[in-house]
C-alpha cells in the first residue's frame, strides 16, 4: 500500500481563544478580561475533535420537516440531527443567547461577542437562533408583561430540545419573521394582518417568506394592525397549551447554513400579543435588528478567522518545491493578506461590541452608524477571503471532508440576512444625516490613531461626509467602504503590531482596496503577519 505523506494534520484539539492572539488581545482591551477563564474553557471545548465532528454531522444531516403525524394530524414540526441539539446545548450553556441581559456588567457584550465568534468557527447554523434570541431581548422589554413571563425562560442556560409549551421547558429561544414574498426589505408592503380578538390579544393571518429556526419557542412578527404595521410576539404554543396556528409550508433549500431550518410559513389565526405602539412596528423591532446586524459582523469575522487558521495551518506543514508553503514568498504574501483582512475585521467587530456595553452619546453613534457600515464591508470581504483560503489548501480544501466548502457556502448569508449591502449603506447615510454629532464622534474615533496615513485618509473621508457625497446614494458603497477602512486602520495602528498596521495602511489606505489577495507591496514584514495568524498558543 502507498504511504500518505506531506499532508497537514487536522486542526483540532486546540484552544480557539488561547491560540488566537488577535481575539485574546481584543477581549482584554475592550473590557471583558474578567470573562477570560470562561471563554478559554469554551474555546477548548469547541476545539475538541468531538465538537468539530458535531458541526460536520449537523450539516451532513440537515433538518427534516414533519407536517403531519402518522395519523394525519397536522403537527408542523422540524426534526434536527442530535448533533444540532448538542451544539445548541453548548451555546446555551455558555450563555451566548442572553448572558449580557441576564447578568449585565461592563464588557458583557464583548465577552458574548468573543464566545459567538468562536462558536461560528465550528458551526454557524446554530448561531441563527442564538443571535435572534440575543437580539430579541430589547424589543421584548418594551412589553413589561411579556418580558416578565418570557425573559426568565430566555435567561435559562439548560437547553431543552423538546417541542413543548415554553412554560414546561428549562430555557426558551426566540426567532423572528419579517420578510414576505412581495416585499423583501420593503417591510411596509407587508400584508400579514393582525385582527384584534377582543381580549387584548390578536390573531395573525398571512405568510412569511423567510422565517428561520421555526422550532423556536416564540417569534417577533411584523403584521398590519388596524392602525398600521405593528410588532407582535407570537408564541409557538398558545396560552392554553395548544399548538399555535403556524403552518410550515416547506423548508428552504439554501446555498449554505444547511444545519439550520429556514422556512416558509402561513398564519391561520395565530395567537399573538402586540409589543410597542400600534403602527410603530419597525421602530419597535429595529433595536433587535441592530443586535442581529452586530451578529452578522461577529459571524463573518469568526468564519474569516477559521478560514485563515485553516490556511496558515496547512501552509505550515505542506511542502512544495522543496519548501514549506508558508516559506514560499508569493504564498507568504497571500497568507499575510488574508491574515490582515481577518485581523481588521476582528478588531473592528470587537470595538463595535464594546459600544453595546456603553450608553453615552458616542456609543450611540457608533452603534447606529458603524454597525451597518461594518456589516456591509466585513460581510462583503468574507466570501472572497474564504475562496482564497480554500485555494491555499488546493484540492484538499475543495472536498466536503474539509470545513472549507462549508465556510465558503456560509459566508454570503451574513451579507444578505438583516439587510443587503445596499440597505446597509443607505442606512449609514440616513444615520449620519439624522445624528448631528455623528461627524464629531467619528472624527474623534479616527483621530485617536495619531498616524499620518490614517489622518490623511480620514481627512479626505471627512470632507466627503460633509459635502454632497453624503447625500449621493449612487456613491454610498464607496463612502461606507472608506469609512470602515479608516476605522480599521485607526484601530490597527493603535493596537496591532507595527508590521500589521504598516501593511494595512500601505495596501488598504494607499492602494486599491478590494483587489485580489496576495498583492501586498514590497518592504513589509509579511512573514511576521502570517505567523501571527497561526493557531498556536
């Protein structure tokens, strides 16, 4: 028999926190050092071969819809592979679905961001209900009676896989349904109706074109009430213990996110309660969208980290033409460029998470302006990075035994979910125009770098923010891209090694951002950048 040689060992039995210098530094810097021990334990658990195998199993065995039982009764249940439930149990036990709300303290959102950043590297499908539950809490808090009943369930850390009334379970997860087939992002065209029932509750009639994780215990739903589009909380079971009239028509056959069930549903008089002011549904639910958009940044950044970790790990062991791949000059350039993109995404995401721990005027601007901006650019860069990282592994990265195809298929969902790129960029323009202190806050954030390259780039950007560019929708993507690059450059100059900051400024602020990876200019310490990304303690 032939001998297998010159192959890299699997990347497993490692600590996702302790071997990631960028994430570990960010956790300490952004105020979550108190959570380091707990995060380290989670990172080690996620990096175990058995946990990694759960991600593969959950995607190889996607959920199955069971509309009827064997006697013909309508049940509308989704069956998940045991691996899905085990992974979700890990996430809930770690509090990734609700810990900043259950135990608020400085750095809580940063700590939770670091945990979910690691989770998504192992399996992103379970991240969907975790993210929606996390984002639902500020909206539910606008209805004190609902919050009093449901938040203790949401704060539970013992995952309960049963399809049963939430009152009988040890923990609850929350989903949402906004998109309808005729409107997409144009939510005001929604046609789902909410009819008052006479007892203070409503009955929903209509459909949702996308409703992810339909086996959650409750959902935030937008529907047309007599006074206009309003926000509702719709439990999966009615208060009297009956299955709510939520009919799952089919599960979506998606490009990626295979382990997670996304569905088309119809409401046939489904029980629901109003949250917030009638006719103000979008402002009521928009706070949830801010948190789930943050999670898009976290998810994409985590996937980028895993793609880069796989690439540099492979290059460290694989030889070609009498050299290790990491020692081949052109490959070193590619790896350093990938690592640079990943680090820039991570530092901005973790800085953004800190803004959700703060409540001053500056933090409000960062949350409102930078969240959609970061979601646009990070999520746009992620698929290209995944493709390049897959190419580093060659054929080994293209086969389904590798995690790389799953990462590649997973990347686009964060760009599409919670608003596409155009929606994000227009939202940035709208936020800047409506927040008088936005320019001052952004200038202060950029000015802290004290670097001539960042200052010059930021100066040109600020001129455009103050001029007609701010109102030119056709140039919104350019403006938002440059805002993110300026913020990333400022953060890297302040907090990253000099080699990383120099390479970023030379290639992103002085070059053509968005060009092919592996085009870093001469004179940079590419080897140091590539080695910084190695998943080594």
